[in-house]
C-alpha cells in the first residue's frame, strides 16, 4: 500500500483534471490502435465488453458515492 499512497500523493499535487482527461484520450487511441492490429477484438460477445466495463467502474463508483 505504500506505493499506492506515494502515487496518490504525486497525482494530487502534480495532476489537474486536464491531465487525467488527456490520459484517458491517450488510452482511447491505444485501444483504437489495438483494434487495428487485432480486429478479432471486435468480434467478442457484447457481455465481454459489459463485464469489463462493470469491473472497471466499480472502484470509482464506490469512491464517489459510498466511501466517506
């Protein structure tokens, strides 16, 4: 947990909302590049994408609405 605290502190002091959004945009372009290289990703079933979305959204929703 020490490393997570370290990075949380660095992000809190050095990053703005713009930086985080730019990282999200970079991740989107990386995904597009992966789809160009491996078009089989598109043929996966809808539930695979839905499950991936639910897994990745659990922690932010918990931190936003339930954590005090």
